[in-house]
C-alpha cells in the first residue's frame, strides 16, 4: 500500500516542476512573439517582393508599349539608283544615264492600325487579369502557409508541454522507482511516452523547416532565412457573406473568369482587324532623277539639232501611287478562313468559361462546407470538449492522490487533454485557411 502523504507530496512536486518549466516555455514564446509578423504584413511583403508578380507587371507594361508600337505608320523606304553605267567606267555619278533618288511610304487605310492597336489594348487587359490571378493566388498561398506554420508551432508547443510534464513526473518518481514504490511497467511507460513525443517533435520541426522554405519563396526572401514567426494570437477573420452572395461575387469578380471574358473581347477585336485587311493599302512613291548626260535619245530625236548643242544635265521627277488588292478572288479566302477560325475560337472560350465557372462554384460550395465545419468544431472544442477533458484530467489527478489509479492513467488523461487542445488549434487554422481559399475563388478579400 502506497503512503497517501507520499502521494500528495509527489503530486505537488510534479506540479511545481511542471509550472516552472512551463514558465520557461512561456518566456521563450514571448521572445518569439516580439519578432512575429501578422499575416497581413507578410501578404504586403509578398505583393511587394515576389519575383513572379514583378514579372507579370512588366508583361503589362510591355503590352502597353506594344499598343504604341502597332499604332504607328510603317517605316518609309529610301532608295538610290545609278542607272545604265558603262562597264568601262567607274564614274557612276556622271557616266550613268540617270541618278535616281526615291522615297516611298505605305499608308494602311480604313483604320487598320487602330484596329490592330485595339487588339493589343484588349490583350493588355488580359495581361492585367493574369496579374490579378497570380496576386489573389499568392495572397491565398501566403495566408495558408502562414496558418500552416502557426499550426505547426502550436503542435510543437503541445508536444513540448507533454514532454516537460512527463520528464517532471519521471524526476519526481525516479527515486521511488528504486525503492519499489512505483512499479517498473509505469516507469518504462513514461520513458516510452517521452520517446514517442520526441519523435513527433522531430517530425514537426522538419515540417516547419519545409514550410518556412515555401513561405520564403512566396515572400521573395532568401530561401535560407529563418526570420519567419507567426503570431501566437491572431485576429480571426469571419465570413459574413451568404453563399448566394459569394456565388454572385465569383461570377463577376474572379480574375480567371474575367480573363476568359477579356480573351473573348480580344478575339472579337481580332475579327474586326482581320476584316479591315480587305481594305486596300495605299503606296505613295516620289522619285527625283538627275540625268548627267542629258535626255535619253529616241528614234524621233532631231540629231542635227543635237549635234550643234553640248549635252547638259537634266533634272526631273516622278510620282507613283499603288494599292494592293486583298479582295481578289484568289486572295480573299485567306481573310474569310481567318474570321471563321477566330469565331470558332470564341465559341471554344465561351464554353470553357462556362465549365470553369461551374467547377469554381462547385469548389466554392465544398470549401464553404469545410469553413462552416471548422467554425463549428472551434466552438465545440472551446466550449465543451476541452473543458470536459480538463475536468477529467483533474479527476484523474485527484484519484491518483487517493491511490485509486496509476500514474500512467494520469499521464494518459493529460495527453488526451493536450490532443484536444491540438484539435482546437487545427480547427482554428482550418477556418482561416478555408477563408483564404474562398477569397481566392471569389477574387477579392472578404473583410
């Protein structure tokens, strides 16, 4: 029979040791908390420094400059010709029949340049949608990674508390073990429990390391940086919009769906630009001619009069106007077939957009179920499960003090309490991660 007074002293010693170790853990947590960042600050950092987001921003700028480039007349052509130079002379300037300087310019008619520029303007909007798609996905990924890191930290805290508690129990009963006041099975069970918790702690530390690499990549930081700490207590965001409101918001706010609409508009602009190609282009050319040996002789030239005159340099000019004929029967099918190709592409995009919206709506409904479940679980764990397991652990301690149960039962009850605490943390993290997924789908933050 184990002495009751010895049990009381043993339990008090265990509790005192546990509380002192707990204070040390809390102090270290407070030091980390001082370096911790909120999820909003990390999102802001990611939007500022993420390389892929910067790349997409430059693509928008490139598309805007392409609009300016396209809406410009084609370059003119300048040509110089020395015509009919005798083979026995190198004086191309004076021995040629004529020196010709020509300047030509193509003028696209019918607003072709503006039509092609309009296509690029629509493409700029599509590039903007690509930017928004990545931006909203990046925001959601940072939030989910942040709360995953927060959850791992909480799991690590739970494991450390469990290890600390069991170590304190072992230290308090170690002397009793050698005096046979506690059996060997209980002692070995305690040691095995510590080994199991240390294994889980190692796994969690490696998971945290991997998650930090992922978060650093999203933030644009050095991948080997370790200055990433999640706040212990964060301001939980709650969803206030109804399901029907969210589905409506998804329809007109989701950047992926807006991109599909933009692609349809861009293809319609391509049809307009293609049809304008049927309007002829105008080519204007002006030529200045210098004839150093005079006018060219013909069969009707009066040679008698020419014999009395010294040849003199003559100057003249010529103008040429030409148009192409894209509506010629053997050419027009090129433009008709192109229009049919683009029209078929528009139909394809419309059906693809419809399927995408149905898929997103289905995913939104599933995530809403996940969110509501996590909210309900958080409330249930906080209001019922954890208080009940806390009372059960206290009862087991009381039973141990009265020699009605073994020390391993006390450890089991405390371990179950910590497990329920861990489940509570998981429900909290699931709530915030589900909210981040919902924001990603609807395409806007839900504050």
